[in-house]
C-alpha cells in the first residue's frame, strides 16, 4: 500500500461509549406474571418512572385488580393480550410454569424483545439452591421456546420487598443484563436505568445466564443471615 493509499483510508470510528444508551421512554413494557411479587414490583417501579406498563396474568380480572392497586397508569390484561400490546415483555412467572407459559405465547411473543428474570431454584431444609435446566438456564430455555423472539436476561437480583415499598425512592443496585444482540441488551440496560438508583450492566451472552440466575440462592442466604434485602453492585465501571 502506497502512502497515498494509506491517506485515503477512512479514519477508524471511535469506540462507542457503553453508557450511551437509547431513549426507551416511549416503549410499552408488559410484565408476564405481573401479579406476583417480583413482577408487580418491577411494574410499579417502571410505571412510577414514567414507562407505559401492562401487567399480565392467566386471568385478566386478576391483572386488572393488581393494576388498579398499583396506579401510575398501569393496565392489566391476560398474558396473551399483554404480550401482543407490548414492545418489551418481562417474564416474571414462577419457574415451575416458565416453559409452559412461554410455549403457549410463542405466537404473541414473536418479534418482541423478551426479558427473562426467572430464577430456577429449589428449596429444602438447608435453604435455597440452584437448579440447572436442560437448556442451561431459564433464559436459554426461553430462547429455545421462542425462536422468533429476541431473548435477553435481566432483573434477577432485585428484592420484591424493596421494589414494592412506596416509601423507598431509590433502589441501590445494579442489574446484570445478558443477551446475544448488543442493541437489545442496551434497551434493557436503559430500562433498568430509568428506575432511580439502578444501573443496567452488560454481563455477557445468554450462555452465561445460569450463574447469574443461580446467584439468587446466595442472596437468599445473605438476606436470611443479615435480615436484609441484598442486591449487587459491580465496581470500577
């Protein structure tokens, strides 16, 4: 290559700022399992931050009652309608109903950004312990069951007690976000960042979701010992 050729080469674009996240304020967020503690808490925090939120349940009446209780413009519907009307769908259903619920909503969730926050856990006399799904993690199970959806994983380590407490203005925690497509991950990071006190942190691809989901078992042990509602902070970022 001659010096003239070299001079004609375009300058390399600067690296993208990892904190340069998209504006997600106009997205409709649906929460499957929105009448449970985790889903209800997430719906409350996002709606309070100004997000349009629809909570879903197997029974529309139950979802509507929970939505009225939450206020902040939250609506309630059955799971299928919630999926259809939402741009981003958070999956916060119990682990034992995870696969069946997603399988039944494959058509409604096609083309949607799906955020799985389910933690596969078992409990015995020694406390909580992690389960290993056949696919590797709850998020990977979701990806296998929803081939036409864009699956990410996030919001695993949040205390439902803190999320639902109206006396608490900020949730002091980071949210680890995993996914295959960086643009999708950044949308979820931005959603997390709308909640005061939270940051969304990129934490790898879906193949790394198992240990993130499993860490909840450790946090349960922390909470029991210290009578706390522990979260996570990632240092030096």
